[in-house]
C-alpha cells in the first residue's frame, strides 16, 4: 500500500515518535510511506530516525503563523489533488493533520474518490487537554473513515456513547524495544537511588507534579536520593524556581532536551510516568523496555488504580511518593515489577503490535 502520514512537524514528542516508529515498521513489511509535514524543524530531533526509504514533503519551507498555515491548506490540497489521490491511505495526526484530512474528505466526496481511505489518530486523550483541542478532535472525527484513540477516558466514552459513533477505535502506542534494554540491570542500592522522568515541560503535561513527588520522596527517605527531570518546554524557568523553593537544587538534575532516552534511562532506578487510566506514554514505554520499574501519576479523573493494572498509579503525589519509597525499601519487589511490566509491554505495546493493528484498519472496509 501507498500510505501518507500527515502531521505538523517532527520535533521531540510522543505523537511524532509514534509516527516515526509506525512509518519505519511499515516500510519493513514492504509498504510505501511518505510523510507530509507543515514545516521543517531540526532533523536531529526525529526526522533523522526515519528510514532512508521514506521521503518527506513539506507544505511550506518555513514555520509560519498557525492561522496562515491553516488558511493555506485547502489551496494546497486543490493544487496537489492528483498527487494525494495516488495514495491508498492518508493517516492524519494532531491538529494540522485533522484539518488537512477534513479538507481531503471534502474533496474526496466531490471528486468521487471513494477508494482513498482517511484515518486519523487522536494523541491527546486525557493529558491536560483543554476544551478547544478536544472539541476539534470530536467534531472533525466525522470526516474520517476511522478515528483512532491511543487511550480511552470517561469523556471519550461519553462522546462515543452519546453520538453512537462506530468509526472510533482504540490502538495502543508501541515502541521499538531492542535498543533500550539495560545490560544486567541491578536493583540493589548503590551510593544512592535515582528517580526520574522525561517529559515535555508544558502546562498541559503538568510537570510540576514530578517536582512534588521528588520533594515528598526526599522528605520520606533518610538516605540520599537523586532526581532527574529531562525535557524542555515553556515551563522550564518556573520549574527551576519551584525546585529551589522545594529544596531540590542539590539533588535534582534538569538536563534539558533528551535526544537519546537511553542516556537518562540508564541512570534511573524508578521511572515516574503520566497515565491515562491503565495507558502510559511513549517515554513510559521506553523506560519499561529499558528494564526500569515504572509508577504513574494518574490523570484521569474518577479512575481508581485497579489491582490488576500493570502500572501502579494514583492521583495524589504524596501517595505516589509513598509508593516509591516502599519500592526502594524492597529491591526484590523492584526487580519483580520491572520483569512483569517488561513481559506485558512485550506482548501488547511493541511497534509490531501497533503496526499490525493499523494495517488491519488500513485494509478494512470503509
């Protein structure tokens, strides 16, 4: 199949990483992939990880105001319609992809191009999502043959039920695991324990919750504990100031943009992730495949951690800190959790599982 993946750019981020992983995996099983981006960014961030067999096309050569970028979309689709209709599947991601996909749907209807399949993936379920992007995803979901959620929360369940939607499905994110696993990872305490995370430091990701957990762990432990908060974003300066107020300056490392997750993961004994019910993000999956036991901050209101949840989580940062302290006191339990999580991730959250789920969707009837 000829498949076009559409998203705004390939900067560091979970959605961008998913597109790279999925595209590379599809090429491995002999599909033709092209990636359409709104504008270029530093190739080192993600584009350099793409297979050499995947061409990248840009809507514009330079980053522009979003309003003008979106205004340009229908004219670009009109000029490039003969090019677009050569694809069997167009798979859209994030707001830019949704809007471009909606215009393609309109052109498809009037040109009677019924063989072209339109797929969209919503990557923003439950993670500090404001009303505008949620409404955008809900309303534009009607334009697609299949609309995929990477997780479910109560708001999406309510939307699906109340609107009787039958084009919505759930496909879990998956990552490549073979380059992440630590060699002979030890859970016996050395000079100190290290707890950390990698996250986009933006308001919607609520990165201050990690600092709250770190501060609570520090107060609950009598021995030395180190902390790592990897990533960059608009909240950087406020987080530095907050860490000073919490007395974390001497024990906290904030390395900024993490180009290679393994460089941070290899230093950690426990990883703290953000969960939407039982689902974690790409960075959390990478930690699990690196052999790091993972605990979660639960972001879905009203969700209670289940006894069978593969990643323990809680809404309360103090409770999360207490769980971490409990685990640090029992290295045998730490190792058992890491082994269990790795087994489950290897069965359900690999890039191959994700790829095969999308292929079933691509090939399914409209």
